[in-house]
């Protein structure tokens, strides 16, 4: 899988695109959450190392256009629900949980 990079400018642009398509932004301690409802959420971590998005959503499509197919996985219990993009070379040995 290819290694991706995410700059603050790219993260800001992605956030603006999500907000422009109707996603509501909620700032949390470790990430920004963009949501259109309970089953449609995207997380951009402040570290700029991880983006997670609910599969089969408009947000996932936006992120795929910007960064291509997901290059990692969520934990086994969440992998079918979230697409994961890692920007630090990590691909998820066992995966990692969404907060």
C-alpha cells in the first residue's frame, strides 16, 4: 500500500469540502468529526495521521477523490464500517479504534 501525506492545508481544504456538502463539524480533543447523522461520520485527527470515514457515504467519496483508496484498516470490529487512510506509514497491524 502506498504511503500518503496530509498537510494542514489539505486537511483544511478537505474540511471545507465536507462542510460545503452539508457535514456538520464538531471539534473534539483529538479530532474533528464531520457528520450528517449517526451512520455518516468522518474523523480527521489533529495529528494529521489518520482520516476515517463511514463506508458508502458522500464523505468517503470526497476523500477517495483526494487520496485514493483507503490504505489501512480499522479494528476488526469496525473495519466493515469505516474506511481508513493513514498518513504516517502505519497500515493497522490489528487496526485501531475510532474514539
